[in-house]
C-alpha cells in the first residue's frame, strides 16, 4: 500500500492515521461525551473523570487542530467556553458507538481463547 502525508505527518495506511488522530485514552472519551451535545470545559472534565486540567486542555487543542471539535469562546466574565463536535467529529459517532457495543459485549461474554485454527 502506498504511503501518504497529511499535515506534514507520514502514514503507511489509513488505520495508522486514525490511531494517530485518536491516540491515547482521553481523546476517544472526550469525543464520546461530546456526541450529540455541546459541553463546557468543566462539564467535559467532570464527564471524563480523572484527567488533569493540563492534559484536558492539551487533548482539546489536539482535537480542535485535527478538526474534530469546535471551540466557541464567549466574551463574558468569567470566561465561558463551549465545545462541540464538528461535522468530521460527528462522522466518528458510529465508530464510537461500535466501540461501546463491543465493550459491553466483551465485559459480559466469557473470555475465550483463540487457538488460531
């Protein structure tokens, strides 16, 4: 398969690109909580759980840079910032839903060994 470049990053396959954009545990969780609704920074932090402010800000910036979320800042005191999925981010909702369904099935089905035969 041919390699390709996006935003000065080189990839050998589309899955590598997807993993690069969604790397780490936080980005997928942030996207999951943003599906279908607009959330403020503190709401995302509370929904995601044990994430530092520094890490959350970094992950939100990355998702925004990759065009998956949109950030809207309101000129009020105290500052109000809201985040929502972009059209590109919404294209991931079926993938996230499939991951949820797989996770539900995986946790309830007994573990089986694949013998490879």
